[in-house]
């Protein structure tokens, strides 16, 4: 059994240690946000966060993950109570088929946690590893921009009142 | 009727909504008393007049709209949500015409047990076919409910309106829709050819940018895709595909694979080879082992890549004259004559998510959850392949990754069907690997065009000859021989002979006939039946290449005539909607005031998709880096006229996406192959656009035409984008590129640095 901490909860997983995290998330834990896209670390559909870094879960074996903090798109919010990036993606209608979107959101999340005020060029550069085939890129960029602005606005509001 | 509803019949996590569960759990089928007048008119008709949209083929109102006793409304469509947003658009249409809140509507999409057979969700036809049917069915159901309420209230129907799920009288009395649904009656109601549609100005939902109903689940990890479907007891399968088209399995050792953890069964039928395991990753590991244990006979039989276009010209083809309007008196004296030839390689759908399906053979009936674009044709093909009666196969659409045409969806559904038969009673999920999707999907065909035209002294085109060489643009199922795994069975099915798609839809010749008023036009389609490389429908079909060719050549002629490219197009167009779109795009782009910066250029293109769907005009600005030949699309401004716009933001999303996708095809994409194998096996060997290559801005102006018919939109941007980019490169560099993709190597070679 391998113990994994995902979205703040600890899961004991009965799987071969060589199993990539993606299959454990989906097949063992029914966390379906991360998607199989290539299995090669080329497209980013499987992107999740590990200790604040975006990783390709399709090529990351679970053997290297005990003791680390794993976050998936399910950890950011729900359809009823979406988190800031999820809200921004809905507000910008930043999806067509949507298969790449959970990966996009998780990659963007790592940026905003490190750099709450990214420039547009920084957002583009940061999102480079993730592929979208529907051509939704400009809406995705707008959604990331919107989320960054809203998070900053909320924080400055909090700091003023606090 | 079969009773195998997956939602109500099994305690499973399915893609059906709660509403759907209720709807099949014994809800009332709405039944109506026909209006005497309407009945009379239907009976009087000597030959049935054409019904609007898909009502013509499926005329019963209950096939489209059902009102339940609890006031819930179920809308049925034979079209599938492909990420293009039709579910939302159909809800807008039904809610507005019926007079009910969108949240009260459950939308049931393509399912061979529940919805009309609307063929394929393709050709940008969903709004035209199904949207029109739903609009008229909703209006007719609303009028029937109003007549019933009028009888109940004892007042004239004219004093009643349908609003928010109630029929409301001008004196304030109201009756809920559910209370107007008669229980226990089985009478069904045929649609009428004409409907009392609402005045467009009274629409409250149609024409508004309604948020898509599918997006919240997609951004929060909810069950959104067939890939996410998890049925009880489900097992996982992977297929080992041959290394090349003609390869045959000569030898394989099962034993080592069968001993691997979790492996339940190794399946071989001729050259069809697969493994089934308890866990998904166990199936992947076993697939790799099985692949290593397999030996194949393969032979080189593909065209020589460097001579691809010679191959197209030299392969026997059937010439079909699409149009010949040349005057008997011959062509007038020409001031200029121009000739050009254009080339397009094989290009991929390249869906981000490899194709996936779940098959379940239970009690003698096979259910397949599939992201196929055509559940009914798929059912026919699977039934033929398995030698099952059709009524023992059910295909249910569930969303997949965007497909943009005929990708691996049907083939993986066939894989799932074969594996469900080999491993009955438990649901079998199979997803392709990346290299399988890249190597086995049917590509958009390589094409060659030749154009020749003459200009008179006044700068008008007085002669236009155009030839296009192409394979078929649809090899979709309907027959077992169109399903990839069926080719590999011990008793194989051969692909049916490819057929051209006749105009006005067209396949290789889609948009080959120019939309302009040229004199003396002749257009010939050379249909090439032989298909050494697997091809089928890719978004836009031949329109991508034909619009690239026609709109590139029009620009070349404008240059020869010394005319502005926008003015030159308008010179040859009377159609006011075409002119409106062109003027709108040019104005918003700032065409006439454009000041060309060093290394930059502007380009324009226009087409009416299929010559009968959406009008789209596009202006772009590119930057060409001289040292590398690298072209960057900086900005694009489109104007699109889709008729009555149902969801303007949905139209914008489709056109923005179409521009970006076509930019990627146009600048970067060509399927690689050698004598034997496809060599584009992943994103490294088939690169597509990434964020740094995406334009700074893409603006889309929707020209709404309230009350006008819906015009298909989803594919309208593909051709104009290619031509506008080529035209802008020509403007930036002075060099004309006629072979797709317009790579940095080709640009560099053209400008000679």
C-alpha cells in the first residue's frame, strides 16, 4: 500500500509503485479531472500540482509521491462552489470540448500561487506545455488574467479591512 | 421497444442527467388533441409538404419534445454535443419557443434507443437540421398547450400566452404545463409543416449569450466525458494495433502476458489483438508486453512522400464537371491570364484525448457508450460486424475530446464492441494510446488544385477554370468495413468503395465553385478512389483547401489587376450579406487605414461555407521573421453571418477556435510517413500550435439576422483562415506560397535568405 495525500486527504492505494499517478487518480480514486492525453508528458491534459509545482501525472510514478502534497482540479472547488480559476473559466466560457481544461486550470494555479500578478507574456510562457486543439487559447488566457485580477482584488480588500 | 435504458435500469454512474432518469421512469408521454383545422390541412395535402429541418424525417412531436406531469420538459436531439455547444443552443431554442425556463429542460442527445436518427453530427448542420426541428416542435407543442388551456378556461386562445412553464390568460389565470398534459392517452401527434413561431423581437433567450450548460462539470472534474464513465464491475482493455496499414499478425505468445497482474483475458481474432485487465494501468502494461510478443508481416505500400502530388495527379481519378458556364462564344479578350497550383498534405484531427468507448454485452444486448458523431450509422456497422440484429445493439453518445470530424471515435467503439463480446457481462472500457490515435485516425486527404483565370482590361475576372484532385472526404461507418478493427479480423470486412459526397454539400469539391460573379466558370472535381493512406472527414472537408486555393488565387488576380484585395472581392459580389460580412471585417480591422510595419503584412479572405451556410470574412495581420522564415499570426478580425444567431458567444467561440485551429494546420501541420508506416506518432512528430504561437487578439463580430434561417457555422473559419494567412505572408514578403503548410522552411526558401 502506498499512502498519498491528495487535496488534503490521505489515501492508501493498492497499486504497483510504478503506476503513474494519473491512473491512480482516475481508476482507483475516481478523481476524473486529470485526463489521459498522451502518456508522454507532451500535452498537459493530465497536469496536477505536487508541492506547488505543475507535473505531468501520466509519467509520474506514485512511488515518488508519498509525503508530498498533491492537488487536483477537484481540490480547487466544485460545480456548486467553484474556486477562483474555475469561476473565471466559467465566466470567460473558456472551454469548447473541455478535455484539456482541468490540466490548464492546474497549470495556471501553480502560476498564480507563485506570482499573483503575472504579465500576459508570463501567462503565455507559463501555459506553453499544455495543448488545446479546439483553439480556446485566448479564452483560457483571459480566464487566467481574470482569476489573477480577482484574487488580487479580493486580497487587497481583505488586507484593507483587516 | 427495447427496455434497456442505462439510466433507469442500472444503478450506474452515467452521463444521463437526473431529469433523464425521471423521464424514463414511467413519466407521461405528452399527448395532444389535434386541432381540427390542422388535422384537416394535413389530410388535404395531396403530397406531404416538406417539414422544417429534421421534422421531415422524424415528424412526431413526441420524438422531439416531451412535457411531463411535473412540468419538466425533455428535449430530444439526434445530434451530439462535440464541444461546439449545441446542447445549450438547443435548450435556448426550445425554452424560448415553448415558454419555459431553461433549467426545466433536460436535453437528451444522440441515443439509438431514445432520440431521432439524424445521421451524423457533421457538416455544420446541427442548427439547420435539429435546431430547426426543435424550434418548430416547441412552437407547435406550445400552441397545443394553449388550445388545451383555452378549452379548460373557456376563453379564446388569442388571450393566452405560454410563459415560464404556464399558460397565462390576460385576466391573470394560469395553468401549469404539467396540468395540461393528459395522462393515460397514447395518441401521438404529427408535426405540421408550418408553425406559429414567435416574433424574433420577443425572444428572450435566442440571440443572448447563454452560458454553456456543460462547462461547470468540465472545470471541476465532474463526469463530463465517455473517458470518465465508470460502470460497476467495469474492466479495462487496450488494443495492440499493427505497426502499419497492411501489416498482418504472424505470431504472438499469450502466456507471458496472461500471467501479468490483473490480466483477465488476451483476445486475438486474426490480426486484431487486445488485452483485458482489472485496472487500467494493468491493461497498459499488458498491452506493452503483448506488443513485444507480437510479430507482424508488413510491406511498404505508401506513396513516396516527396512525390505525393505527382501521385495524386497520376493515380486514376474520375473527373466530374461540377459547373461549366463557359459561353459558347468563347472567352473575351483578356488583358492578363494567370495560372497557379496549390497543395495540401494529409492533416490530422489530432484530438487531445485519445478515442475511448465502453461496451457492455449483457443479456444478449450490446450497449456501447461512444463519442461517435453518428450513433445510428455506428449501430448499423457494429451490428453487421458482430452479426447481431440491429435491435440488439444500442449506441449512446457520451462526449469525448473534441473530434473536428471523423477521428478514432467509431473505431474504438468497434474495439469496445468486439471486446465486450469476448468478455461478456462486465462493461469493458477501452481507450487508445496517443500513438494509436495519431497513426490510425483517418486524416484529412492530401489535395491538389489548379486554377487558371483571365482578367479583362477593366480588372474583372472573365474566365475561371479550376480543377481539384482529392480522395473521398468521408469514409464514415454505416458499414462494418468502415470500422478499423473489422479490417483485422480473421474474417475481415473490406472497406466499402469510397464515394464522393455530391454537391451542394460536396466533399473534395466543397466550396470548389467560387461564390463570386465570375464569367465563364468551369470547375472539375477529380475524385481519386485509391486511398493508400486512410482518410475521412476533417472539419471543413474540401472547403479548407478549396477556399485556401480560391481566395489565394483571387488575391493573386487582385494584385495583377492592381486592385485592393477587398475592393476586388466586392467588385465580383452582388450578394448583400456577403458584402456586409466583408465590409464589417474590413472596417473593424482598419483595412483601408492599415499602415504596414516592417516584416508585417495584412491578408483578407471570404467564403460562404458550402456556398449555402455561414458567411465569413476575415482580415489578418502577420509578422514574418526574415532570418528564420517564422510566421506569426498577430491578429485576426472576423465577421460572421450565421443567420439567426442563437448563442452569439457560442458562435464567437466556434469561430475563434476555428481560426486558431486552422492557423495551426496552415502554418505547422503535415502527416509524416515513409514507404511503410505513418511517422507522425506523437506531438513531437506532429507539432501543433502552442500558446506562444497563438495570436495576440482574435475578434469575431456576429452579424445577427433575426428571423432568418440558421446557417451552419462550426466549420466556416477553416478555409478563410488559411487563405488570409497566405495572403498576408505575400503582402509581408512579396512572395506567394502555394503549398501547405506554410512552414518557416518554405517561407525562408521563398524569400531566399
